[in-house]
């Protein structure tokens, strides 16, 4: 829990620092003020850096206070649910174009539903997967004219 | 007047009426899902608008918006879990009413209150929008920059107690908006030589990521803990006595909500809270508030719907969204090639007035949907979240694909989903991030244009009455949380003194 509490401000400090350092590497402009494209990112990353440090200090002061939301993340199967959804999303990205919309979506939604909703409700999972995949495909591709693989 | 009638003609086309009804219905369903509000509803359903003409698209999006506002109060009343901030006040008395077996009456009065609030606010829109658009024509780059600054600082300040986090979210959003080719000079910024990044990060992916995927991830925290509650709906209409108690609160709350909605950063949550507390103060039976007082439900419902109409004014007249949901709508409109701002009223009055008139029809459709189809809506609400959340994830992926026809964006979608999740867990307000990403590009360009026109002198930002007013308002907005805290402390001390006396 402490890792998450400190991790977030540290991440913000890293992001702000990366933006700040990369801002100086932005090429100078040939048009108008050569430093024109730099001002905004430099100003903002310094602003974000200062605030992230204040945020870190605030978090350090309240490090021992309990945060129910962070605790919820580590309870039950929450982390697994999030990790499986992300993993399935990554697989979906790879199979979407080669397998085509319908097959890849049936596989993605089916796996996600079986994992989230449980194997006991297999009938509902199969019906929802097939019907919604088809309805979405029909809606987008036929009614709205969106070209899907 | 011609434009008004032209707008009516457009909205009365069968296809547009169809979109109003569909948008209202779908918005109601997504808005009903616990934890998901209007911003998510619009974000998830944006892909439906692609391929539509811009007028139908904006009509559909607005219908989704206020549909979700209606829907949000269904889950507040029946499950005590508001869809978003603006539906919180509906739990105070709506849920106790449902516990007393008056769920049907509560839903009917909330639908009617929302309807009256929405319709009265449309009249406000008609009177205020055009003059405000004319006024906005006086704005130059420096005024626009300052207006965006005011909107951002107001939206951060209003997330009381989270100002540091709000400003971090805002700065991060503005920094993300600088990724890509700088439109003024053609210089590549933060693209890391990845061609996909040269056009910048598509803000709709960020929106769908944080609002749809992030919200679902966040709801995974409680997905196995939600207990099903069977509610007796009872009769679906209110009694004469309930109407007598509600009518004045509804009529008083509508203008209040509308005005709060127009203000930058405020929106439905504040509008509904303000009208709830003011009605409690005005009431002869304040002790009944929180125990199922019908006016305690009717007032915020009228107010938050009026606010949702009011929020469209700065969006359409100035191109400045005042809330998370209108920011999402602005993103979608830009995608469709529509540039909201004062010139929209000159160049495309048909679209603007069609939207305004669609709000009348949409509110009528929604009150019918929400009263006649209560049974169906309650059944949908019974659909397990474990089925609905995977469907939302699927829609988010497909929506993302339709934006760029590239699955590379799926990774960005997941990344922003995780960012959204941690922002929610760590209590970061999300609206400043989203708003900043959307207005960031314009804000920087206006800032630099203003400086170019003044040969680099910052005095341009103090050169007009409008600019100075905007600066003063921005500074005041930063002090708002301090004033509120003082006020709260004083009233707490007052309470203590009263008790000890």
C-alpha cells in the first residue's frame, strides 16, 4: 500500500522530469521565434515537477493513514481481473486485423466474459458474446458504414 | 426566428427524431450503470456518430448526455449508487423513498423534475446563447488564452481538497497536448521518432481510456461485493401532495442549475448540491430531508438537468467546455470537423437551433422512456455488472479502432485505462486532465499568437477590460477553496457554540 502511495507522486516526478529534459532537446524553429515551441512545455513541466514534489511531501506526511481504495486493489481478484483484461486487450490488438472483426471480438469478449462472469453462467456468456459481437458488427459495418476488418 | 424554425424543421426529420430517442435511451442505460456517468456514456458511444452528418451527431450526443443524467438518478434511487457526481444528491432522499416502497413515485417525480428543469433551461439557452456568442466575437487570442486558463483553474479549484492533484492532472494534460508537430513552426515535439505520434495523441483515445476503461477497472474493485437488491417499484406516478411539495422547489432549482451550468468548471454536481441545500434551508420541514422528502429529490434533479443544458452554452458559443462531459463532446465535434465558437452561430445557425430544439424533443422522449419503460429499465438495472462491464470494454476497443483504423491505439487505450484507474484510486480529479488535453493545443497557440502580436510583451494580457476581468476571476477562483474552508470552519464553530449554549 505504501508503495502505491509513494509510487504515484514519484511517477509524476519522473514524467515531469522526462518532459523537462526532452523539452530542451526540441529542435529550434526556423520560423518566427526559434524558441517558440519550447516555452509552453518547459513552463508546464517545471510547474508539474514542483507540484509533484509537494504531492510527494503530502503523501509522506500521511503515509501511515489507511486508504480503502488502495486496499481494495489488492483484495479478492481485483488485480487479476485488471491484469487479465489488459492481457486479453493486448492479444485482441494482435489478432484483430489478421482474424477479422467477428472472430477476434467473439474470442476477446467470450474470454473476458467467462473470466469476469464465471464458468457457471456459460449459457448467458455464450449468448451475450455471439449476439453482441454480431450486433456491433452489423451496427458499425452495415448501418454506420464503418469499415471493419 | 427563421433560424429557430429552420432548426425545428431539421430536428423534426424522422432520422433526427430517431437519433434523439436512441441517444436518450442508450444514454439512460449507460448512465444507470453504477459508477458510470454522462462523460463515460458520451465517450463510449462517440463512435456511433462517425459517418453521420455533424448536425445529427451533435443532436445524438446531446441526447446521450441528458439521457445519462436521467439514467444516473435511476441507480441513485434504486441502488443508492450514483452514476456520477451530479446524481449524488438524488441518493439523499431518492434512496430512502425507494426503501419505503416509493421507488416508482421517486422515479416519476425525478423524471418530471428533470424534464421541467431541462425545458426551462432550454429557454435560458435561447435567450443567453446568441448575446454571449456576439460578445465572444470581441475576444482576441489573449482573451481566449485567459478564458481557457480561467476554465482550467476553476475546474481544478472546484475539486476542493484535491487542488495539488488537480493542477498536476491539468499540467499533465497540457503536456500531453504538446506531443506531435507544432502547428506554428512544424517542429516535432516529444515524438521520439515514432511516426504514429507525429500527429499527437488522439484525445478521444485518452477520453475513452480514462473514462470507459479506467472506470471499468475501478469498478472491478467492488465487482464481487455488489449485492443485488430487489426493490418494489410500486406505483409509477406521484401523488397530488408530493407534487404540491415539489413544484416550487423544481421551478426554483431550474434557473439556479442553469446559471451554475453556464459557469466554467461548475456543472451538475455543484448545481444539484446547491439546490438541495437551499431547499433544505427554505423548507418548513428540514428534518425530513435525508429521510425521503420528495422535494429533496425533485430539486436537485431539476437543477442538474438544467445545468447540463447550461453547460452547452460556453461549449457552443466560445468553444470552451466547462465540464468533463462537454469536454468529451467538444473532442467529438472537432473530430467531425465542427469548430464550436461564436462563428458557429453565424456560419451554421441551422445546426445550433436544431440542437436547441432537439433538447425539447429529447426531454419529452426521455420523460416518456423513464416513466413508461420503468419496468424495462429496472430489468436492465438487474443485468449483472459482470456482463455489462466486459461489453463496455469491448465498445471502448471498437470505438478506438474506428478513430484511426489502427490497433496500435489499443495499447494507448489500455495505458490510459491504467492511468485513469490509478487517478481514481489516488483521488485525482479526472476532468482537469481531459479538459487540458482538449483545450491545450488551442491554449498554447493563442498564447503564442498574442505574444507575437505584441512583439513578445506580456502587457498584451492586461490590455483590455475583458482580459483584466478574466485575470481577476482566475485569481478569485484560486482563492475559492480557502474561502470555502474558512466558511465551513466558521459554521462548524457556530454549531459548537449553539450546542454549548
